[in-house]
C-alpha cells in the first residue's frame, strides 16, 4: 500500500530539517494535500515545496499540530520493530541514569514516540497516550512494555486534556495484570505511595526530582513551607534531610492525606503539618499570623497552558512569588518552581527581582534547576523543556 504524501508550503521544511519534530496545519499545502483527506493517526511522507522528502509523520487532520515525526526517512511507520527499539533505547537511558526502577521511562518526542508517556513505579506502569498515531498502535506498545520488563500491572491513565484535541475519548482502565490503588516509589532516598487511579496526571511528578533534592540539601534544622504540595515530594524530601518542621499546603484533602501517610512511612509524622485550602488564601493567612519559614517552596500547577494565557498566567505567578517571599525569614530561601512551558526562565527570574523590589528585599539567585534526566530535552524542540525552578536567598533590602 502506497504511503500518502503531505506537501509542505515553501519554507515550512526549514524548522523540521533544523531538528524540530512537528508540522502545524498552516504549514501544509492544502491544495496539493488537503488535510481532510487524511485519517487521524495515518502515516504520511512529508515533502517540501520542491518534492524533496522531509520524513515520515503520523498525521491528525483535526489538530493544530497536524503531523508528528516518526523518522527522517520516508516510508517509516510505527512498526513493531521501531516501537520495540525505541522503548529499549529509552529504557537503557533510564537504567544508565537511575539505580532503581522509578522514573519516566518514555517522554514523548524526546524518545521518538510523540504522544506517549510511560511512568515506571517498580513493577507497575502508568501509561498516557495523547496522539491518535500512538493510540492506533497501543496494543503493540503494550506488548513490548510487557516483554521488556514483565510488569505486574499496566494502567492506561488516558484522561489528559490533550486527548480531546486529538479527537480521542477519555478513559482510565487497567490494560494488563493488576494495578493496586496505591503504588510504591522511591525518590531521592524517600519512600512514597502514590494513587495511580485517582492521582494527578500519571500519579506522580518525577520531573522535579533533582530540584527537590537540591532544596532538601539546604533544609537541615530549617522550617519548610511546601505550597501546592500534592503528596509531599518537596517537603518530605526536605524532612528526610533534617528539616525540623515541614508544613504542606494543598487544595486536595486526598493529597494531604497522602502527605501524612507518606510522613508516617518515613518516620516524619512528628515534624509534618498540613493546611487544606486555596494556596493564595493560606499564604495570606500565614502572613497575617506573622508566621515565617526558613525555606518557602511554591510549585503550582501550570498557570499558563496556552499562549493566550500568558498575560493572566504571568500575573498569577507574580502574585504567588510576592506572597511567598513575604513568608521567607531573613536569610532564608525562596524556591520558585514552574511547570508552564510558556513561562520563560527569564520571566520567572524577573518576577523574583520584581517581588524583591516591591517588598524591599535583596534577592540573590543561588541556583536554577530544570527537569531530571528521565525528561530529556530535544535541543530543537523547546516544548520538551518545561520545568524550571529558581533558588533565591532573601535578605533585607539595602
């Protein structure tokens, strides 16, 4: 069967040939290859305006990102051998970087499988699919996941927002074996349980692992405030490295119950307290009560999910950093984290500056962090680098 051809407008091939993986719908020559003629998930050969091959792509005519790279060679589909080799390569990278099976095994485009995320929790896997092309070969992917690591269970956590963009249904189901309500993971030497079925995203956020470790390295004998704590990843890691008191704040009672269970698991229950509610409200209450902390960590959900949200999202980040900095003891540390791909590092850095000037503080940036090695960055695809964190010492102004 002949592979269909996707014709690109003049110049559209430059970004792909420079290393990017995506084709947008306004880059397609609709007169030569109408997108409506392609089925979601169909494989096509893309060619430039001269007819020269650009590569093989999986197409979705209904999405803004209408084609995602499979290979820079023509006539390459998501075959069983290709899927197997890319899963093996991704696994080998994680095994090189980590000494225990707790990590993001597959990180979409960076591992050559655009729209696939696989998080590993020992012998249980949590899988998210967000593209029609990956959904079409899901059975094949599951078969190779099983063969490569012999898991006890695989959960399909396919309830992410991106699925609706690709025209895919939302569902959560066990695809293989048995998946417990809670799974064990170990991160930075700390033991956690995460709720796969009911938890956020795939159940856990491995992406900030190195930043949690760095924050904890400052925490001995310190008081720590962990805002948007989820299951206590930042706060409990700090507690495990000697923080004398940890306060976790989250809007979810389920998450805070998880914090307390994880505190007990690690023998930290006598040092951990929680506050349930809106983070901004709680930060204001803590300020009004004149409470201060040696380390204040803010790791909110993405305030900017689309480009059109940048202005309102940046205002929210600024408000958050203002409120957080007010609670830092003189000489203490503000850790400002973000998972918004559309928030540039320079803007977050400038927010720290603006908060310091507004509050008459002196802020010194000690370090800046990105995502862990299990979230490798494609140099040409800036969208693969979304995690950022700034570690700033806060002292009185002078």
